[in-house]
């Protein structure tokens, strides 16, 4: 993380000295706009009924849709406090509310301990056409990851804690990951993040930089800057 902080700070300093923005340092704009997605967190399920949790999910989605978001990600960090069938039912209903014209994705926070359980659930979400399912298995489960990814049409996303392009190369080669999520605060900064994006693009994979910010200055997050730069291939959500 120290290298990431130094790299991002050097990009910021260089940009200020040259009077240009960070995305211009990375090669300039590749698109006129990027599509942000709303990360929706209904909270943890402790001391709440499932009906209350599901209602909270739908309420958050309705609020995001009212604001005008065209892409949404629901943080379904329910773990074993919610049964797989309940989780799947909630995904169906959230997708129906989002509509087919919007991108919808979920984060299940390393919910499953083995790929068989994850596969059973993801296969039952395939008709929801999720943009991706984030972290269904632990990223270092390089035996289970390819079995899961190869057994379902639901794209699998991972990589928020990985460092350097070399770890992402292993995740792609051995884990058969569909979507990589380099975090500019961990992977090695903007320099290494761009290398990861290029590596994924060369293999026809989607790169969605990871960022978790709830402050007013989130637009300055390095991951946001990377999305606007000349990422090759499928480097951002569709506009």
C-alpha cells in the first residue's frame, strides 16, 4: 500500500507541475463519459428478519434509480445468516426492479467456502444477466475458482486485495476470472493499475477498478481517474 500511495502522489505532483490532470498523464481520455455505479449496502442481517433485509435492499435500489443511476451493485454480505435460496430470490427481485436496460451486479463478500455451493447458486442467477458476481470465493482458491467460472455464465469478479499485475496474471491464468478489480490503493498505484488493465484487455476481460469511498471527495479517487483514461478494451462500464 505504501508503493501505491507514493505512485499516486507522484502522479498528482507531476500533474500539478505540468498543469494537467491525472488521466491526461495516463494517455488522455478514451471516452467522453464513464458510467458510475451505485454501491448499495443494506447493512448486516443481525437482529433483523429476512423480510426487513430484503425491503432495505429494494428501498436502496429505488433511491438510486430515482437519482438516475444506470448501474447498481448490491452489497449482499449476508453470509450464512441468509439461506442461498433467499439470496437468489432477492437477486431476482432486485434485477426485476433495476430493469433490463440497467447494469446490475452483486457483491457476496467471499460467501462460499467451496465452489460447488457457489456454482449451485450462480447457475440459478444466470437469467438475471448480472454484469458480475463479486468475490463468490476467496481469491486464493485457485482450484475452486476455475471450476466455478467455467461452470456458469454469470461473470465472476475478484482482485480487490491483490498487489501487482503478477498476482492478477495468476488470477486470470489459473482462476479463470472474468472481471478484474485492481484497487489503486493496493495494486501499486495508477502505474500498476494501468498495466493490469492492459493485461486484462489483451485477454478480452473486463477491468472495473475497485474503490470504496463514501466521502465527498470520492471523484478524486485514483480508481476514478483510471476509468477516464485510455484504458484499452473493455475498461469501464458501458456508457
